[in-house]
C-alpha cells in the first residue's frame, strides 16, 4: 500500500469522526478499506482482531487492571469520596483571592490520583464544587474550564489507563511508566496552581466562605483522621506498584475492594443500588476501551503491512533528523491526533510505527512514552473531541465554546509544560527507580 493510500485512510478516518461515527467503528472501517488497498485477506484482519481481544497472558496482564481501576473510580464517585477530599483540602485554604479555584485544582489532582479516569474526576469534583463557585460569583466559564483541564491529571497520575495500554504494547514496565507519570503530574499540578494565582487575581473572584479561614491544628487532626482511610488507597496503589510489592492488576483489585469496604461500611455512603450502578458503568467503560484497542489494533496491523514504519525511518534518515527534531515532530502528530482520537487508540496506532525509529535515534523509552501519553492528554482537552469539556458540560450547562474559552489559560499551561517535557528528557525520568 502506497503512502498516498495511507494518507487517504487517515483522511477517511477524520471524515468518519467529523460525522459522529464512533471511533472504534471508524477505525474498523478504515482498516477494512486499507485491507482492500493493500490486498490483505479479511480473514487476517479477523485473526488480528481475535488476538487483540484475547492476547497472550504476558500481554494481557496490564490490560486486566483497567476494569479494576475504572471500578475504583466509579465507587469513589458513587460513595461521595470527592466531598470528603474537598473538606480536607479546605482546611489548608485561608482567606485568599480565588480560594475555591485552588481547592478545585488540588481536589482534581488528589481524586484523579486515587481513581484514574479523567471524566470521572471532572464529574465527581466539578458537580460538588461548581454550584458553590458560581454562587459566590466565580466566572462560570472559568470555573468549568478549570475542571475540564485539571481533571485531565487523571490520565497522567497513576493509575493511568493510557499508560497501561502503552505498557501492554511497548512491553515496558508499568511501574516505570507510573513513576514517570507521577513526576510529570506533579509538574503540571504546580503549573496549574501558578496560573490559578494569576487568573484569580485578574478575575478578582470572591473567596470561599468556608467556616475555616485560618489553619487550626485541632480541626486539621480531626479532618485527617476522617480522611486518612481514603489516603490508604494511594498507599496501596503508589506504594504497592512503586516498590514492586503488587502488580498493576493486584493493586487495582485490592484498591477496588478496599474502596468498596470503606465506602459501604466505614463511611456508609455506598448503597447496594449504587454498587450495582458502579459495576455496570465499569463494565461498559471497560468494554468500550477494549473495543477501541481492538479496532485500533487491526488498523495498526494494516499500517504495518503498508511499511509505513520503514517509510518513516527512511524519511528520518534522508532528512538527517536528530533525536530532538524527531521528538518535536512526534509531539505535533500526537497533539493533532489527540483532538480527534482516544489516547488508547493513539498508543496502538503510533507506538509500533514510531518506537523503533525513536530507539534508533537514541530517544529513551520513558521519554518517548511520555511524549505519546501526555500529548494524547493535552490533545484530549482540545475541541472538538475534548471528552473532559463534555463532562464539564453535564454539570455546568454551558456551551462547549464557553467552557473552551474558560479553560484557555490552563490549557496553555498544559501545552507549555508539554513542550518542555518534549525538549528535556529529565522531566520523564527523575522519579524512576533503577
């Protein structure tokens, strides 16, 4: 299959997505068209699809953790964990301009670090804080925009679904990916807080009217005792995986079970009906993600048979590209694809074609992984796809354009940080244990 045919396939994919065809079906249809172009038998696509849905045990392990982390996030959402985190964070917020903006960002970071999926974080924290922020006079579009961007930290902080998918494709350590994601997540959190300080001063937003205006040690200890069982979830996930006590699957399973137990029996905020709803939502989300991975897998199989990786390699050689230039080009491609394609699909589509070239140019495995994973997240907060903007729309009632305008300063912070990550590999590696 010629490069012209490959370009036609991507144009067809964009056309399908533009008309609202689900991404998994769009990828499958494009794979079928690509098979016709290249003369691949359709039974080879069927075999590849079966392999994607039923991979070897070694490749299956990271993917098996996805349902558990999704379940953990849905249980937190149903059990009101976000409200308790917000109450704890509020202890540290004094009477400063835009106090609830800081609470929103920190709460998104903490909740996403415990639950994972970004849209779950946006809805869980946003539906709790947004009404109070607007009632106090905070700009509606800005408030919704904060949640849409800060909620994306859930796709970077462990447990990150995108990184789990990347690990299963590139055969790299989930622990190392989670460590790199934790470091970059902290950098992005710091960047958002700086932007928040600038924006809050410019907007002159009213401060929060929580009863706690100054730090009180007695109140802090009381709040910490109430909230500490929630932080044990982070100890299970981060500690278990980082120190290689638990695998990603084991950490997800233990975390999900522990979340159910504290929500149902300690806080008594999880009813049997809520548990059933969380299970159903987790099954639906898991099936959707795996379907996207399977469809992207056969599309990637068609591209591999087109020798696109060899074409990219020859182009890099002819243009005499160095590692930095190649990383910048990859970042641009990922950002563009991230606006229309799910992050998991981007991993399946690009890693097989670009990773060999990156390694040949001396780009480290973790640096390239973060370019792909973080770029997909930054692209995902950019319209028209921007699932987090749609999640923010559910509780704000604002138009997509209004939310996109409100999130712009924070989005630019994400983008600038991503550029720095692309240029300087140290950001991707400083928390990885040798």
